[in-house]
C-alpha cells in the first residue's frame, strides 16, 4: 500500500480506505495525530504515559495528546496498563491494543512517511486565512434563556 490514494489533502485517510477498516479502527486511524500516538506506543517495549508521548511528539501539546489518546482508548485501540506516581499525583500508563491487527499495522506503515511530511508542512506554513475567517468568538457573558413559561406582558 503506497501513499497514493491512502491520504486525503488534510492528512485523513481516503474515504474508500476508511470504508474497508473495522468499525473501531475507522475513527482511531483517521487522524494523523492518532496514528503518530499509535506509532509511539507500538515502538515502545513498555507502556508509556502522556508525559512520555509528549516527549516523543514535541510538536503537539499535552492537551492535544490527551484528547487523542482518549479517542484511541474509547475506540479500543489503546488500553490502560497501570499507573505510576508523578509530581501531580498519578498518571496512567498506556499501551497499544492494535499490535496484532493487520489492518492497523498496514495503515500505520503506509501512512508514516506522509504523516511526517504533513507534520513538517504544518509546522512551516503559516495558518490559512480561511481558517481564521471561520473562527467564532466566544461570548463575553452568559445569556439566560427563558424557560417554557411565557412571560406575560403588563
């Protein structure tokens, strides 16, 4: 499986490839960050913590990695394999649960070079003006909506 026809422009998997994957793998493998996290966990002999993954993928924030590992855990591709003490308390140790999945290993291998190139491009190119055009500002204050009762006018 080569890079041609495997990835879309945004780094996600091509739709026809996603359709051939097992349901639990579709969401897990359809994002370059999740594939990078799985590669880090696949290459580790021992379970890794979020801190270890952040060290292996320094271009990503801790919040991004936490979010994507939760998606991977929800899909069954990553499992918790214990905890360890850390300065803030305890942190979970994660390991890959797709080591024996031929489909997952095939996709991870076929997309590795493209994902690395996608990461490099994203780090060097400025943000697109289209992205900032659609950014919606957060409200400055909360708005209380009326309940089911109608207010009577006096």
